[in-house]
C-alpha cells in the first residue's frame, strides 16, 4: 500500500523543542530562585535572632552568626538577607509570570548578574574583612551562579529563535 501523501506544509520539529527547552529553563530558573528565597529567609531569621545559635556555627572559620550580625550584614539599615529575598522573588516572578515576554531572558540575565556581583562583594567581605565564612551565604552564592548560567542559556535560546 502506498503511503498517504499530505499536501500540508511540513513544520520543522525544532521549533516546539526550543519552546519546550525554554519553558524547562524558565522552570529551572524559578525553582533555583525559590531555593534562594528559602536560604535567604533562614539567613534573615538568623540575622534577627538575639541569642547565639548553633545553626551553622561549625568553627571559628565557618560561622553564620558572626557574618549575619556583623556591621556588613545590612545596607542602609536593610538586612542583606532581605535584599536577597527581594532579588530572588523578582527572579521568580520574571521566570513564571513574565516568562513569555520577549525581553524577560535579558532582564533575568541582568538581574541575576547584578545579584552575582553583590554576592561576590559579600564573599569578599567574608574572606578579607571578617575572616569567617557563612554556609548560608555560600549556598546563596552557588544558587545565584546557577541563575546566571540558566539566564544566559535562556537568553541565548531566545536570540537563536529570533535568528531563525
């Protein structure tokens, strides 16, 4: 039996895969950002805790309490952890509610790169000013690094789709 011949134009299979890949990337960005909100929320709680906790007091060199209660733990009176929560919520919002907007990938890349710059500055403070590392801060640094990589991937996919 001969195969049925269709007169309809053939649609390339790459378009749906790219759209699905971008949705998967945006979902990954949102999930990483939610993890960032959780880590930053714990850090904010620890910032306002008045008693010495043993939550992540592992040694003299690895102590969140010292970092979270230092003079560097707030910018203009706003706790750094709260700034992290706001930043991660912004990223979550962009990756979910605004994920289909054309400019979202580049805005995500700018926001996450800004967050990475701020996190690297805070890491510098930990290393060279305080001489103590914070596990929560280092976890947040890892998460924002992932956000930059994922946002760059989403941005590249969007640009590649525009070139087709």
